[in-house]
């Protein structure tokens, strides 16, 4: 279930390999704990963030919103314990803290970058950080079969559930007001696993509401999911787009898609919107019928979509940015501002005020692009110059835009 099904470039395949590497039980723990908690942009030294494109202000409060095409200086920068594989749900900002998937799992104060709390074995590498009802849901990094809920602001455990000893590696994939949805391997008598189960856990009691075995040949890993009303929708690496009834687990419909990539899809109203190569398609959640489609230019492939403030933002490999009405697929605007820069196109978007921030894949022509949300005009691009091979991720608390690149986390003024 890979939340978006349009293969884009070789970089997507590489990100897929990185994610799969993070899903094995035997993977060595890469994180060495939260380090370098001083403001690196001020101190320098080994492992510090290179000077930003805009000179750092003397008051240490960042370089404003960016002027004359120059990116602002970070308000703060930190080296973290992050272990990410390019999924958008590996960085979250909530309750005054920003959290990146890693070991230990650490929450930093959004305003200052100071550590608020830290949990050893708090998260499984490659698994999502899911937020719902004021709770952060995680697959236990101890691989003990637990799914755990935490209070994001304090790190205190508030909920715990287990499917049972006959299941292995349960991972939460979606959450709504009443249930947490997980996928887990079904164990055979010899300890092997050839099938997996999707299940719903009550978010108040932790009890199993329903569980359904998925088809032979489907994989536990690579699943992306979302919930809308009575519909649980998910994609996977096997080119499946599937919708289940959230009350019973019954499969409502499933489609074989034409392309597969490894990023998110979008859900709006009664539609699921999925990129498939050069086509962006919207299907009705109720019956899977196609409601609209958009074609990219010849030889261009759509990237992953982001639904932000009622607008669907997406880029294609031809360096075109699109803003679409998610209900109809009609263009709000289309921008070719990135074509003259040779910059990579974004694969994740957040918005603050009149600025849209887009995070790209790998360096050297990547980073975080700041774009005019009304026109798609490029304002500036932030890049820490590290050359790290990890994809960029962004999140926002409305006051800052948090840009994660490998183990470097930067707070940019919004």
C-alpha cells in the first residue's frame, strides 16, 4: 500500500530500497541518541550546519521570511537521532514539539529546539508517526508486538494494545476518532510468515474490533493508508488500491493500478486521488468508479500529492507544479518556475499563510522550496549544503517550518 502509485524516477526506487532496509527485525540500530543540542548554526564545529544562504541574524531569531530570492537563516538547527526513509509521516509537529522518527525517539520544543522528552526503543524505523485524537500512535521499537499511544507534548504512555502472540510486527497505518488500524504478519508454527492481517483496534480500550486476512502474496511493508468516514483506503507495493468498511473490515472494492510508487495518495470528500505515472486519477470511495483524471505533459510523471487547505498540490518530473481543485481536478494554477533553476521538484507540501513549502528528494539540487501559494512563483530554496542522500521532509506548527534532512533538523521562520 504505497500511498501513491506513479513511478517517477530512479530516486523513488532508491527510497523504496531504503524503506525496505528499515523494515527488517534484524536491522542494526543506527541512531546514537540525540546529540549536538546546542545551536549549530551559531557554534559551528564538526558536523555543524554549513552557513545558510542568507547571513545569520545577530539576534538568533532567523533571517525572516526570505528576501531577494535568498532563503532565511534557520531559527535553530540540531543534529538529531532521526532514522527516516522518506515517508511524509516520519516528521510531525504537534503540541508545541517537533518529532522525527528515530531511536531514541525525541521531541524538541518547536520554538527553541530544546529537548522535551526522549524514548529509547520508542519507534520502529520506517514505521509512521500517526496522530489522532491528541495521541501519537507508534509500533513499539522493542518488537514485542505492542502498538502504543503517547501524549505528544510529554511523551507519557496513554494507550497500549496487542493483536496476540500469533501475529508479529503490528504497525499502525491509519487512525480515526474511534479506531487504530494496523497490519501485522501472521506467524506459522515454524516461526515463518507468508500472509498478513489488517485489523482495527479500539482507541479507547485497545481491544480488537475486527481483523481480516489479506490475500496471499500481499506484503506487510509498503502500506500507506487513510480513513474517511466508513472507508479505510490503502495502497501497496503490489499495485493494489483497496477500500474496506471501517466498521466490519469487509472489503468494499479493490483495483489493480497501472503504476506503483512509494509515496502518499490523497483523500478528499468521497474521493481517493492517486498518481499513476503520467495520469492523476480520482476514484469514488463508495464503488471505485473514476470521477476525474488529469494528464501530465508527454514523458512527465506525477509525483506524490499533498492536500493542503482544500487545494491539491502536486509536481511532475517535467518540473511543473500544479494546484488543483481536488473535487473536480480543475487547475487552480500551473507553474513552470522550477524549470529554469534545474532544481528538483517537491514531493511533499505544507502551507503557512501565503507561502507553500515543498520538500524534495535528494541533493544537490534539492531542499525546501518556498513558493507563492497563489501563483506557484518560486521565492527561495533552502538547502543545508550537507549533500546527505536522504530525502527532505517538512512539517509546520504554523509559526515555523521544520525541515529534516538526514539527521539535521532545521526550524525556518514561516
